[in-house]
């Protein structure tokens, strides 16, 4: 059931979570599908609703330091500095978990990803529930991430107890994930917080963003599967103006900037006419949802500059193109 994210509905959703329910809610990145992180049966409902494999770990969302202490064994100095600089916000830290966190949340790993979301509805929902929330993106596993409540309703429908509608999300791509439980800090997923900003605090990070792609590899974080974020329509990443004109008539173009001339595609969506990468990230999944709904034969996605948040956009497109 899709309802406005007003205080009364947030309070009801908090009660549902305490009773073992699952609730979709907005964050500043994408919509999440939350359950009480300490309730293994409730978390199992997330995997069932999404069709998500149980080897893929979840991120736990907390509202403050006291709640963080219930989830992780300790907060290393580097993690504390990152949290002070970037929380609330789109940064997930992977730390050693407490025994109270069920194995289903972490895919059996001794570590857990945690973040403090900045969206006021997410914050209010965690407070209303009174527990940390295990919450992946609120979509079918591997499909396009949801940036509007309507996307959640279309993909998950009655599988979710309540969908809190907080309008479109601000950032449009998921959080950046950093592992701090190993010998050296490592980047596990590019996301809405550019890695350059993180490395200004940590120094150079080990790049482990593709660690979960091998067939027999265990993902250390969400979004490491080779195929992810994919529309139903086949997608490929192309160079601008490289596609022969005769191949465009029944295809859609996901353009980075506005095309200089009529491109000849059946449909065109522009991420950022002025080349602003943050604007492009904010509308990436929205544009993919729109193109995917048109019944096209193919989507051609233009390459984007791999700097700053452009790395996250390029990562999502590469995985969306993998079949």
C-alpha cells in the first residue's frame, strides 16, 4: 500500500517494523526496503520479496552512535573520522559485526555494512521503529533501482506491507561502500559520494569494486554482481555518434549531454544537458525506467566521464549492460 510519508503513516510504519513487517521508504540515494535488522524472519521476507539471493549482504541503517554501537563491535578511528565528515549521508562503512546481527543480514560474513541516511523520512522511520533497519534497494533483485515510490509499487506491489511516498530521491544512485575491517581500507562500491572526497580523509583506497563478480566469489557488499541495475530492455554502452543510423530506429538513447543534432532514435532521454555529473546521477534510474517502459528493442547508453560521481554512473551502466 502506497501512502504519503506524513508523521502518522511513519509512526504506523514503525509499528509494522517492530511487528516483523517490511516497509519501503525514501532515502537520499534510492528507495530502500527495510526490516528490523535483529529479526531474521523479517529480514528473510526482504529476500523473498525482492527475489534476492541470500549470498548478497544487506546494509543496516542507523540513526545515531548509540544505535551503531548495537550493530558493530567497535568503531575504528578512521571509521569515526569518516562518519563525522560524511554522516548522515551516502557513505556505507563495512565494520566487524556484533553477534546480535543475524547471519542472513551479512550473508554469513563477520562484517556488516552500516550507514546513517540523511533523508528526514528515513531518519524518522528508524526513530519510530526504535531499531536499526536492514534495507537494500526496494526493487526486484538485479533490476533498475527505484527513485520514486511508484517504481517500488510497480516492481514489488503487494509483496511490501507499506510504501512511504516521500517524492523523488535527491541523489539517484546508491551509497558508496568502504571496507574498514581489513588490513587496508578498500572501496567496495562506487556511489553517490565521490571516492576522491573519501580519499581526502583515508588516503588511497584499495579498489575492490569488482571483487564479487567471479562466478564462485562471495560478494562483500551489495551491487558487486556482474549483472545488476538492469532494465528488461537489452542495454549496451556506446560511444557518442558511433552507432550506425540504421540501427537506431527501434532503439532508445540514454544520452549524457543533449545531442548536437537529431540522433534518429525512437526515444531519447538526456541525463544532463550541461554535463553536470551530479544532475546526471540524480536522474539516471528515472531515465532508465522511462526508456524501459517504451517497448524498445534496445537501449544505447552513452559513456560518461569517469571522474567524481561519474564513476558510479559508469559502474551502474556497465552492470546494467551485462547479461
